[in-house]
C-alpha cells in the first residue's frame, strides 16, 4: 500500500515533495514493524535528507525522522552511539521548536532514558525518566498511558539498581493505572505483570513469579484473539496457529515472557522445559534482533548453561537445602 502511494507521489509530485517524504517515513515504520531494519534505515535516511533539504534541519518533520532513526539504531543494538547522537539532535531541536514540556520533546527524553538504561548508565537514565515523568504528569496527567509507560520504566530501573521495595511500589502504580485506563489484559498491563514476575524471581518467590509469567503469556495470547490456553504448550501453539510461525516469533512481549519462563523452569530444575522454551525464544530473538545482538548472545549463554545439567541441579539442590 505504501509502495503504491510512494510511486504515485513520486510520479505526480516529485521524489522530494513533503507528501512523498511522509510516505517514505511511513515505509520505514512499516519495515521496522516487520523486522526489516536495514530497509527501514534506507527509508529513514532518504526521508531525513529530503526533509532537511525541503524543510530545514529543525522542522518538526525532520526531527521526527531523526527521532525514528534513533529508535531504529537502538533496535539494531550495535549502533547505540549513533542512537544517542540522533536523540540528542532531536531533543535539542524539539526543545527549541516546541518547548521543553511538549509531548514530542518528552518522548525523546523518555527514549534517552531507555538508551541510558540499556547502556547501564543508570543515574543518567534516572534523570531522563524523572524529567519525562514530571513533564508527562504536568502535561497529560498522572493516569495517562504515556505517563504510566514512564512509571513502568522507572520501576524497571529501580529493580536494576537493586531497589526492590521501591520497584514493587512503582510496578503497583503502573499496573493499577493501566488496569484502570485500559484493562487487565491489555498488552501494556501485561508487560508490567511480566516485570513483576521478574521481580518475584529476584526475590526468590518462584511460585508467584510463575503465576505472573503465566498470566502475562496467557493474556498476550487472548489479546491476539485465540482461545484461552490451559498450558504453556497450547499457548505457544495458539500463537503459531493465529499468527503463523514467523509472526509469532517476532512478537516481542511473547519473547520477553518466554525467556522469563525458561529461566523459571531452569531455577526449579525443570531442564527439558527450560531448554525447549529458551530455544523457542532464541529463534524469535534471532529473527528480530539478529545473531550479533547482545540479547542473542545472552540467551545463547543461558541455553548453554541449561545444557550443563550438573551445574543447574547443584543450584536447585542448594535452593532446597537452604530454604
């Protein structure tokens, strides 16, 4: 559809007309959703050059494409420094053009927080998240879904910093807020549920963690319209039946939950289930992020440790002995 529109605009208007460039940018968004990151980068680069020429470097459309390039570079993992450059440029331009508290400015601030968190620059991430949160609470209100997304990110950051009690309180706010603003099985709510499961894992509350992960996985499956699964296997088969194997692989919330369930199985000594679930997740991580990504490397290491059952069984016995 976008390709047909692009061809039409190029023929009737020109390759550098703003309507043509909007379509080029939208094609980039589509390619990102499909996991075709190199093609997305080509579209964004073309849109950026065109917008800079036609509109100027600080026009909102130019800055939108700059911001999209930053998001893309984060997805590509290996280009985090390029992502920071794009975000810094987008932030400076949006602060100048739109103001420090404009929603688009705060979007870039929030994205910088995510980038810093991914780089383990936790203090800088906290500064960005707090600025985004204060701005969104002021501009949108404390219960707006974008405000709650930043609350969720702050919870993740607190967990990463080892502030477990604080993280739990923040997750509670995010989860209750999403349940109220959306519903209990909306994907935003379920992402918080999944994060809660990770927190329970760190607290060694494995039964509760399992309940959280199952709720998240089953909720994602129902949100996509398939019938309610009674087991993990049926849930996975439901995704593949509903979306097709390839599309199920690249549904990122499901990948997150599969990884967590794999870790839970490993921690409780269920090695076959851990191996099967983690390998399913690895296929999706490869499809979305590529073999060169940090996420792929980490998950490969997890699977390698699962394939050394003696180490995991020792860990499991130690858990039983010292409970």
